[in-house]
C-alpha cells in the first residue's frame, strides 16, 4: 500500500520567537467548512520551560497550502471552566461535523506537561483523581458552528485514569454517538496498560456526547510493529465499511539494530469496521501504511514519529494529515478505492 506524501512537506512549521507556537506545530485535526479545509493543530511555544499547549487554526483552498487564520491560538487552556481540567494544555484535536456542528475532541491536561516532568502537582485539586494529581491526560470536547467561536462541553472521560486519542465518528450509528479512545494507567497497573489488556483502542456510545456507556475494547496490539496502539484520524464512511486509520508504537528490539537516537517508532495502520456495528472489525492490514522516512519525520522534538490525526475526502482521494517528529504538520494522499482494495485483502 503506497500513500503519497506531499512533495512540499511540511505544510506547517513553528513560527520563530512565537510564545505559543515557536517550538511545535503538530498533530492536526482537519475539517471541511465553508468550502475550505481547516487545520486545527497542536502548538507549543517552548519545550524546556512551562510547555503549555494550545490549538492553532490554519486554512487552505487546496488542502496543501495553508495560511494561519490568526496570530493568536484558536483554543487556549481554561483556568476556571469545568474546574480547569484543561488548564495545563489542550492538544491532539480531532474534528468531525455532525448535523452542521463541528465537534473538536482533544486531550486535556490540568497541569503543563513539562511541569509534570519536574514533579510539580496541582494545588488543592477538586478530587484525588489521577488527571489532577499525576497530570494524566483526559478527554475534552468543544463545539463550534463557524470555527470563529466555540463552546466547551466539558470533560468526556473520567478523572481516575489516563485517556487519550479521543475520536468521534462523523455521524450517529443506530441513534447513538460513537467514540473511540485509549484508556490506560489505572492504579495498580503499569504506565500504558489497562487493567485487563495492553493499551489499545476502546469504543463507546452516548446519547448526549458527554455521558458515555457500553465501553469495550475494539482492537489491541497484534503485529510485531505494535507494542501499543491508539486511534488516529476520525473514521471515514465508505460503502464497504468505516475506514479507520490508527497509530502504533514499536519499541526498539534488544539486538541494538536501531539508531541510538530512536527510543521508539510511531507508524500508522488501517482497519475496516462494520457500518452498522462498529464494534466489529471486518478487516485489518498486517503491515503499516505510513512510517517515518524523511529527516523532518525522523528528527525533531520526539524522533521517529508519524502521527495521523486528521483526514478528509476530496474527490476520490483521502487527504491524510499528520504530525511529524512532534514538530511539524504534514500531508499525504491516497485513492480511496486503492485503500479499500488493499484492506479488503485481509477480510476476517
């Protein structure tokens, strides 16, 4: 399976001396609105001080050449609303449009993540939940009609564990909203491990986008390049099923064959879910479809990373947007028919 990366990548790079996007612009959500492709990207002004995270906004007519909408962040951490559950940072957004409303799911931190590394904790947390006391990430949700203003809908995962890769399906299924996420890090378990399985992709359902139920494991690591996995971009509806990209992390082999600067490798895989029952995997490819190859993917804030977080359908192609080395934003494209022909070779 060959996915063509845009020849002029990266599509977005940090702005030198910016206090909020001077170090990183990465892991973008993407949505089509008012005839334009909108990029909502994670940004950081530094990587060695407070490292507070923001979400910026850029727009494009062709999906490859983007211009920033504003010199200021589009979404900023909130110090008071919902008790400041995202006061330390907002990152890794995904975006879908449902019934005319754009929903932006994201990872929230109560404390800037670099402060966590230095051992600082939130004073007087509202509970002793791990998202407050250990700075574990938590899922948040924002709604916007016009991508000019927005409303926080609050946290959508609980505060007692680590949760990330919060991804909504772009429409209701059987009258329910559907969400994928990756819960992990409960008390008594290793970092990155859920109580009963390796870190994988869970799926759950909701009537109101805030309260979620019937949470269950959808997929877990299966292949040699998957030490842990998580969702990537929102599912794409096709006549064959829901086309789902996911990311996988591989840790170095013990034989020392990897470059000493690579602590792990982030790649992307693909699976196909049943249209009416998205808890059922129709097909899953055994090989990755996207991996770090170029210098800007192999070296940066975090080396050896491609991390898809957005995709949109343009004509007969799927435009895929990803963060590279936790530093820049990039784009790639593939014919949807080619992707479906490939994944259906591995029908279960």
